[in-house]
């Protein structure tokens, strides 16, 4: 039993001292840190003098130690009261009455040491020395009772007036303080004739661990970094010490001589290596440990640096939101993030706020007068958690699933709200810490400069898009006008072409005699009329072919075979024909249409060389953009095409021949090649000849 009380007391003393030291080291100028350090120091010294006094054989020394640990017990009550006040109100020592606990503690401590508060010591249970209350014990009782009950009542009162992380902090402090003080009241039971051993020392142990958990869990104080830093420091120190022990052991057993110069040199070298590598090793160990054991841990400076690098070249608002969203989701391990981004018209005027593209039901929008938007638009830069929102706004949020979140992070430019990130819970289910809030604040201020930077780009982009739209509309109107003009010309030429055979037929009919003549005359006129009717029908069929393409029947075919058929069906008398038909893949195409293409081209080439000439047909396949294309070239040595007619040759009814053709052949060729997703080009020089080149893409080709 003696060992249990002693070791428990010393263990509590060590835990309290190191916790207080860590807190103070992390923020030596913060009132919260100072008060928790004084509270932890009071607990530590209370536990030390408690263990020293209860088993001391000399009762005079034991009485002195008992009085001292009661002084530190007064310190526990005093600093617990002030610490709780700082947690709740954050205003300790700013009002005169805040000094009352310190003043009364000093007065009661005087009576404890020099008055009759503690009269002596006596055995209680297994403890040989415990407090015998004196006539002034009531002073000690009042101070301890009042300043331990007051913080409990304050914590209870504000527990029901707060929400979220703050409420969880108060709850943990309340549980820990309640258990510790419940045990602490056992100090007074022997004074009332109840001989109970002071088991409160064990409850203090529980209080220390609950308080530590509150610090780590809810960032009651930002000492996590300090704890990990000191832990890494101790671990590295131990590793280096063990390394030196091994070095010394190895040297002594294998290389030791009467003069230890080698050991001294090795020690100096080891010391230099350790000194240069110590801090780097500590940082690596600390970082790996934090990443491995602390859920949601991240390096604040590293995240800010990464965000700065990623956003440095971004010129689109949506990209800014996507990068911020992805970074927060990855680094803070947030389960979901919803982004409402500003939607602007062509003049960059704010219209509404819509869900970021790529999220479900992206048509969801909030107008600029929505209470949620107005809340952040009028309070910039401003961020808050759900628990801190006004009740009216909470009711609005509860009715819209897209607005529900744990924390709200608005993003601003220098003069307007640009969007709001609605953050869900963290994967660890921890509340957002002070480090997180600092990160959010840094993102808000960084985003202001980013949006101010990209605003000119957005304006230029909008102006460019508007200009492109105007050009597109202009091109479309121009194309429509050209189509109308072309149709008008087509109708004019069509009427002219139809009137020609009709006029011939009319004149022939007028030549018929009123009385019956020779049968041979009628046969001649009948044949002539039949030819003109066929001519008119051909004109109509060709024109219909231009305006209403026939249905395609595509099959796999060899373009060389198509060309051979067209040559066979063409009249090339007096023309020297050269064929260079290369090895080409089969293509998908309409056999009849492609035969018509080459028959028309061969016919035109023959008409361009009435006195004979050279005609060359060439086919080949060449690569283009990683694929192959099939090409066919038909070259003649005819009269050529004047430069001013080059852009007209594919128009309907345009012809360079006065007496031959109707100018529909090349129009039909152009239409068929376009239907096959190909293209046709022509190069020509007057007096030298022309070359027509047909290109068909292999993307429509297949193998047998």
C-alpha cells in the first residue's frame, strides 16, 4: 500500500510537471498556457510533498510537509478557477476581482504555515501520517470549497450555452475536474471524524490524462507540435547515445591500447557527425511519426507552398476552386466538400452562385439575394462553423442538403464574394483545429490576390469569346447569303439550260408542215426531239443529284479497280495514258459514285486535250497524323484553267467549254468526295495542263 501511494504520487507529479512544461514552452506569453502551467505545477508539488509526508518517521518533518502540500492544494483550487475563467471568457486578470483567488490563497497559506489550520498528524488507515485539523481549518475549507465549486458551476452553465468543439472542450475539463475534486474532498473527511484514506491522489491522475486528451483531441492548446518535437528530440538523443555506447564498447574490446587517443578521435568524429545530422534526423523522425500516428496531420507551411505553386499560373476561377477543394480534401481528409462559385454574365456582372461543374445536379443555383450568400457577402473576409451561425440561417441551411456542412470557407476578390466552400466532417471526426483555421485564413487572403490577378484574364477571355461569337454569326450570315446567291444563280442557269432544248423542240415543231409529208421527215424530227428531251431530263437528273444526294451503299473496294473501270468506260482516243497505280489499302465507299467521279475527271481531261496529249493517273498511300490517307492524281497536258476561274470550277453550271457540257460534272465530283469525308484540290497552269488530286482518309477504311 505504501508503494502504491508513493509511486502513484510521484507518477502524477512527473506527468503534471511535463504537461505544464510543454504547455508553457509552447506559448510562454499566453495567459491560458501560463495558468495551466501553474495548475500543473501545483498538482506536481502537491503530489511530491504528499508522498514525502505520509510515511515520514519524524512527525515534525511530516507536519511541515503536510502544511506545504496543503498550500499547493490551495494552489490547485486557485489556478483551476482562473484557468476555467480563461477557457470560458478569455479575460483573466483584466478585472480587479480576478486577483481575489490569489489574495485569499496568500492569506490562507500564511495561516497554514504559521497558524492553527493544521494542528498535527495522526494515523488514518494504512497511512501513518495524515492531517489533524486545527481551529482555523475552516479558512482552508472555505477557500478550497469555494474556488473548486465555482469553476464547476461555471463550466456546467456554459456547457449548455455553447455547441460544437467548444462544448466538447468544456465537457472534458468538467469531467476531469469533477473527478479530481471529488477525490480531493477526501482530504477533509478525517477532520469531521470520518477516517477515510485520501484516495483523491488517484483521481488527479485521471484528471491529467483527460486534460491531455482534451489538448490533443480538440486543440485546447496548440501543443501537439511541441509534444511531437520533444518526443522526437528524446528519441534521437537516445539513438545517438546508444550509438556512442556501441562505438565505445566496440573500440574498448577490439582496439583499446594504453593510450586512448583513438577513442578520443573517434568520439570527436562521432560528435561532429551527430551534431551536423541531429536536427535533420529529428525533423525526419518527427514528420514520419506525426504522419503515421496523427490522423489528419499535415505540414501547414508545406500545404501553403503547394497551393501557391499550383495557383501561380491559374487564370480561370473554376480552376482555383478545384485546386483549393482537392488540396483541402486530401490534406485535411475531409469526407466531402461542396463549392458554390460565382456565375457571371458576358459583362462579368455577378448573376448567381452555382455548384461547381462536375458535382451532382450542377444546375443548382443560389441567387445573390439568398440569405446564405448575403451572410458572407456582407462580412468579408469572414469564415465560421455551423455552430456559430445565427439560428435563422441554420433553419435555412437545414432545408437545403447542399448547404449542410461543418465549416464554411468563403473565397473573395478585393471587392466581391467569389464563392463558398462548404466543408464536411474530417475523416478523424475531429473538430477543425486552430491550425486548420489558420490555414483557412491564409487561403482566404491568398485567394484575394489570385482573383484580383485573374480578373483581367477573365475580361480578356470574355471579350475574345464575344468577338468569336460575332465572327461566327457573321460567317454564318455570309455563308447563308452566299448560299442564297448560289441558289439564285443555280436557278437562273437551270432555267437557261432547260429553255435551250425546249426552244429547239419548239422551232422543230414549227417546221412541221400542216399536211402530211414524207415519213422520213417525221422520223428525223422525232429522233431530234427525243435527243432534246433526253438532254432536258439529264439536266434535271444532274441538278437533283446536286440538291438531293442519293442514298449511299458503302462497301470495301479497291480504288485502283474503280479507276480501271472508269478508264475502260471513257473515250480517250488520241490520248497517251500512263497509269502508276500503287499498292493502297481498300477503302469504304460507294462504288457507283466513285466511278462517276473518275469518269467525269477523265472526260474533262479529254475535252481539255482535243488534239491529243498526255494523261497520267497515279495512286498512292501516305502517312498523315499517325494514320494513312489514299491519294489519286489525274494530270493532263491540256489547255489549263485560268487563275480567275479556279475558285468557280466546282460551282454548278460553270463550264469553260462553249459548246460542250453543262458545268455540272465537277459540282457532282465535289459533292461525292465531300460525302466520302475526303477533299479534292486542283493545280493548273494555262497552256501547260491541270492536276486534280483526290484525298480519302483511311479512318473510313477497313481491310478485308
